[in-house]
């Protein structure tokens, strides 16, 4: 079965062709970084306009790179949410129109679940022992879920304020680094000392698996600009590297500690990772060192950041188990909460 996937939930316009849920024939992503970096973040209205321009060329390119025609596609899959409403509508309406035009079924999938599926499709021969843990680390979400199967997830912990990628982007802005900040912080941190600044990630009373990164970001701000923004000091290049390294180390140590705790509490040996921040190689190394007893499944290259291959892959899987959606019935969903796991609440 050949699935055409479409992703447009935020600032990437993407289309991919995937065979049998894991075999990627093409994976095209049109990034909008050039458009948004001057504003230091995504401007929703501009993102929508760029999606309009990019959508059809990206679909054509994906078909061409896969060497197939539209008529050879068996299923259209699209990200239905969570994300920016206008951006989602662009992708969903394109998918609906394609589905009606070629008379092929259509399915809407959850973008966050697709991030976790990205790691599963990166390890197609791995036999997953459910329940396992899913850890989503992206620009919009930070959550630990108990995965009882693909499509059956219970929330065990989530951020109460900033998402981890958002914290990276905000700290990058404070350090006057370009948007998106994650890769720039990672590069700078590689040359800094992790122990130079005693930053702390947030802990929440009676909620050991929840996250809070807003205080950590504010500590970085105060370190650099002073409490009243009056005592701002110019950091030397050396100090900037140390701030980046100490911030990154603090944020990742917190994610590792909470993941290990969640794995213990729920008796899981396997952890599936998803989201743009999992592209960070230091994070992967830190996990391997701190928790060698966990079987960590990371997305392969091209599948960490927003992409449509993960949408097509998850679309295939859901189609096999639940059938397709009615094109006229699917609405864009800006928020899709995970079911709560009572044991962890
Ligand atoms: O999953 P994603 O592409 O989009 C969302 O669904 O949010 O994640 C984007 C986020 C951005 O905040 C970006 O700064 C962060 O992922 N990111 C990184 C790295 N690469 C991207 N964060 C840390 N280290 C990286 N190497
Ligand atoms: Zn994403």
C-alpha cells in the first residue's frame, strides 16, 4: 500500500510517499525558517500564506522523487492537529481535495503520535514490548506517555509551562542566536562547560513526572541581563558557551531523571522518542550514559523534526486497524489532549 502524507501543522510544508508504513520513497520538507527567523519565532499568518505557495510544488516533488503518479497512491494521510489552525486547514483541505479527486481513502492523524511513530518506523525490525514509554520533546510539546500499543497512549507527565524546544528557542534568543535556537545551542554547548552555572529545572509538588522549564529560562535571562535588566553584562564568547552548555545539561538531566522514574513506575524497558529536540546528539549520548539499562529508540535522520513520512507511516498503521475517515467529517484540532493515566496524576 502506498500512502501520500501531508504535514502542515506549523512552519514546515511537507509531503512524503511511504510504502507499507515504513519504507520511505520520498520525504520532502519545505522549511519556512528564512521567513520566520527575522521575527525570532513563527508568525501564524505568514506560515499559512507560505503553506499555500509551497503545498502543490512539495506534493509534485514528493511524487517525482518517489517515481510514482498520483493515481498510484492508495491512501492520503494528513496531520489533523495539534497545531496552528490556519496551517492545519491548508493541509487538511489539500488532502480532502486530493482524496476526492483520485477517489482514494483519506485519514487524519495526530501529529504528536506521529512523532512517536517516527522512531518506530526507524526501527522496523524491532519487536516492541508494550507497554513502553513514549517521550515527546518538541517545540510545542513535552510529554511522557505510557504506550500500550500504537494509537493507545496515556499521559503520565507533561510540561506545565514552556515546551523544552520552546525553552531552547527562548534561551537562544537571549544569547542572540538565530531561530530556531535548538541546533545553535547544541553547537555552542559542545564547546562549553556544563558545570559553570548552577541552573535548575522546575519540580512540581506531588507531580514527579511533570516538567517546568520556564524558571530555567528565566534563570538564564537573569544571569545575562540581571534581575532588573539594568545590570545587563556583555558575555564573553567563552561565557556564552558555558551558559549554553549549563542550560542544555540542566534541561536534559531533568528529562532523563523523569524518564527513568517513569520507566521504573510503569515497569517499562523500552523508551520511544519523538520531536525536534531528539535531533540533539548530546541528548542521545547523555541518555546512553545515564540509562544504559533502557532500550532507547530514536528517530532516524530526517524523522526527528516535522516531516510527512511519519504522518504517512502512522496513517498506514491506523488505516490497517481502524479504516479511513470521512473527508467531510474531519476538522482541524488545535489541541488534542492525551488520555490521563490516573496512577501518575
Ligand atoms: O518537532 P518540531 O520540528 O516541531 C514541533 O512540532 O514543535 O520541533 C522543533 C523544535 C524547535 O524548538 C527547535 O529549536 C528544536 O525542536 N530543535 C532542537 C534541535 N533541533 C531542533 N533542540 C535542541 N537541539 C537540537 N539539535
Ligand atoms: Zn512536531
